[in-house]
């Protein structure tokens, strides 16, 4: 729909029924200060649970596979403190990003009385969302998941089960930064563990049971097959058997690498948006500006 600056309420003039009392009622009385914001979206809740599970899995592997069994107590204590601190900050930032109102516009304020109270200047354009039945501030967008118009909405992130907007963007930026740091830290510790413990564990284990790697390879006997009857449950560098340790560390490597790439990109994108004062939706909306006329989908987005 085309919005021409000479008209104050273009969408209201074309569809005056939006302002009828039965369609637009005043917003309800606001709840008490501190009321928790939470989006009841099944996909978002599942993604948030998966996020916590993956962080706790990394915590388990780092502590019980690499740090606690280590004979270097200084190494274990320092890395344990750093990793747990980053994990706590990451989960705390995740909770704040998920449970903070991102900047929702009050519903039902698109009434004649409210518009008159704005004291608009001649020729000034206002935007109204027919889904929320509310007057939308500049750079506000409607989220189909949150079912609200959000001030300075950047995007809806299922991993935090919330929109990233005016009020919670800083928590989202911190969340991506801490996850990137904890992923990098985990990958470094896994690499160190493989270099200093993995080969030593396998070699010592073979010697302890009189096994020879070259002879077993020539005979076509797998190491796991030969060691399974021995019921090896732990080694000097890990509380688990070497095969179990390898599986746990490979899964942690995959998780750490995936989240390091993803959160680093998101962190860089958010920092760029903050520095340029332009959200992702605003950047995408610039492509629809043609010949000085702004083309807008009513109720979906507003100009930036």
C-alpha cells in the first residue's frame, strides 16, 4: 500500500472500521511492574531447552572427562573457573534475553482519542497495525510469533524464544558473545586433551595388557574388539574408557565448532547493527523504497 505524506492517516481513511470501538478498544490496565514476559511458542520453548541442554552437556564433558581426571591441578582449577564463569554468564544472558519485554507496543491504542492526543503536525504520517490495533512508532514491526508490534525489532530468535528488540538486544549480544567464547574455550581444551592425553592413554593401555598395535592391525583385529573383554572403565587422563572419551569429545567438538561459527556471525551482525543504528529488518526494508515512495505491507512492518 502506498503512503502519501499529504495524508495523516492513510490506512485509517481507507479502512475507517479499524477505529470502531468494537474493533479498537483501549489497552488493558497494565499489570504490576516486574511482570515476567514469556512467549508461549512450542518451537521457541523447544529451542531454548536444547540450548540449555547443549551448554550443560559441554559442562559435563569439560568437567568429568577433561578437568577432574587431570593430574595438573592448576590447569584444572584455572580452566574450570573460566569455563564455569562463561557458562553461567551465557545462561544468565539467555534468561534475560528470553524473559525481557523486547519493547512491545501496547495493544488497542489506535483510538480517535489517542490519535488526537498525539498532537500531530500537518502532513505527518502515522502507522497503524490492524493486527494489534495500535499506533506503531517509527521502526516498529509486527512479529507473527509474539503477536505484538516490537520497537526497533531486529528479528525473532527461536533460540531465546523471543524477539530481539529495543529492550533486550544488549542481553542477546552478550549471550552470543559468551556462547562464542565458551565454544572457543571448549575447542582449545579438547585439542589440548587429544595432544597430551589421548595418545598417552592408548599407548599405556596397550602396554598394560600386552597388546601390540602393529600385530593387531596385521591380523585384522580391531582395538575395541580386543579390549572389550578387558572391561576397561577409565584411564589416567579420563574417568571413562578411551572409546567413550573419544565419542564424547567428538560430539563436543562438533557442538563447539557449530556454535562458535553461528554465534560469532550473530555477534558481528548485532554489533554492526548497533554501530550503524540499523536493524536487520530496516536494512532489508531499504530495498522496497522506490522513486521516493515507500511501499509498506500494512500491519507487518513500518518505515525505518
